[in-house]
C-alpha cells in the first residue's frame, strides 16, 4: 500500500492517474492478458478519472484490455437511478473511454440474494486472475482537521528540544 501526501486535490488526482496509466502500460495488456483494476466510486476519484479520460483521448492509454471491479453499490437503488454507482461510473468514466461494457463489473444492489451476488462477484474476480491494482480512493483532509495534529507534533518537538538544552542557573 502507498500513502502519498500532496498539497492539492489536482496534484493527487494527477499522481493517481499517472500511476494507474503507468501500471497498465507496463503490464502490456492484450487479448489474452487483461489488466484488472479495482476502482472506488464517489466524488474524490473524479479528478483521477478525468485525467485517465484525458490520457485516453490523447492516445496515451487504452482500456480495451482492462477489466474493472468497483468496490460498492447501493442496495435497493435501481442501476439506472442517477445516484447509483452504475450510473455514476458510466456517466463519469466508462462512457468516455474504450472499455468494453462486459469488462466493467459493479455489484447488483437489487439482486434477490445479496450474498449470492457478492459470492458471484468474488468468483468473477478470481476468474479474472485477481486484482492487479486496487485504487482505494483519494482522501481529502481539511486543513482544520490536520492543523491540530501538526500542533501536537510541534509541541512534542519543542519539548524534546528544550529537554536537550543544558541545565543552567
């Protein structure tokens, strides 16, 4: 697992997209060798998806031999509902690249037997050879949440530095 801390969302999105692009290119997928990509859903990966679309449109990347597995879907929300992850992924990513629809996998939140759906999903992942790269998501942390951590660390550093000063009267 990698933890990369960057100052701006756009930097994180570009870094993630470049990493995904490079991994796919290095893998050298083809008709008998698919790259299997696990994807998050939601608003945080949108910038990454936009960069990947840009790489595709510029001719730098193809998804023709890529299979995707998305990590979640809402239970009870129809797949064509605008807030479903099916709709989200198709509207924001899949319809803009050259991926074959049969190579995109998102759980069916309306399956009659949700456990059987999850088991079948796991079997599809195994049949694809497992996940080559799983993108767990991009996390945005607000400065006000981070600042107290820095303050605590700074106080610890100041304490340790003052403890190292020689004793004097």
